[in-house]
């Protein structure tokens, strides 16, 4: 049997995008890809409940001692687990930490990130709030390759979302998330067909 295209998802919170990927897999819409495991840096995160629900390993891995980056012993723990799951692709879906050199080199060319704006517009934190504050008419979401420069790697695909005059952070976030839930599984399916990256 052909080896599956193993995807490992990293996140920090709700996990609605990880759930969308798992649901796409269940529905046969993830190409050759299958989720080999989920890693989370927050012990009580809702994302971890996806493990038993979908029958995949979902593990909290201690990210200490840093608050906003993954480096040193924690970085090595993450690398070891992702290697143990034989990842062909590492997907950052709401993973709120900056990745450093050892991690980027371990999975070079095989890490993608989901971001809630049309990059290069509104990189960094609170991209949805930034778009509202800038009073733009259109925002969206982006899947891009991860490089050492945050939110700046090659863009793989984007979806536009229109901002209505009465939109709040909550209403706009709901629209962006709905677009993300379509975009991310579609990109993973496409990468899995293109062969082992
Ligand atoms: C998503 O909107 C994703 O684009 C964003 O975090 C959310 C995670 O939601 N990522 C970033 O802002 C990265 N800079 P989820 O946990 O429900 O999938």
C-alpha cells in the first residue's frame, strides 16, 4: 500500500481549523493526506478534545521556558514527536509561537501556516482587528510557507472576505474562520497530491 502523506498540526487553542482538516479527511476531501497527530502548547486547550473525537493522537507538549517562541529543549521535544509521526507536512493552525532555526531546518520546505488576513497586509497579532481598524473593504486568509521571517514566506493560496459596514471583530472573525475552514483542507489536499514535499 502507498505510504500516506502524514500531516502534523500544531495549535494553541480552539482548534477549529484542525477540526476542519479532520472533518475533510473523514469526508474523503483531504487527498492523500491523513492527520498523523496534533500538538498543542496549552494544557487545557479545546483542540486536545479532537484526539478522542477523531481517533488521532492529540498531545500537549510543554513549551517552557519561553512564552512566545519555541527554542532549546522544548523545540527538541517538538521536533522528536513530529519525526516520530513521520510528518511529510507540518501545519501551523493557530500556533502562537515563533519557530526558530533548529525547527525550521528539521522540516525545511515542509511547514505551512494559516494567517487570518490577506498577507502581506496585517501580519502579526490581531490581524482581524487590524483589518477593521484600517477600514479596508476586503480582508481574508492566507496559507503560506513558513520561513524565519514571521508571516512572510511564499504565499500558497488566499481567500478574500468582504467587510460589511456594520462588522464587528466577532462578526468578521466568524466570516474569516469560515473561509479558513475551506482554505486549509484544500491546500493540504493539493500539497498531498503534488507529492512528498
Ligand atoms: C485562526 O484564525 C488562524 O488564522 C489564527 O489563529 C486562529 C486559530 O483558530 N492564526 C494566527 O493568527 C497566526 N498568526 P483555531 O484554533 O480555531 O483554528
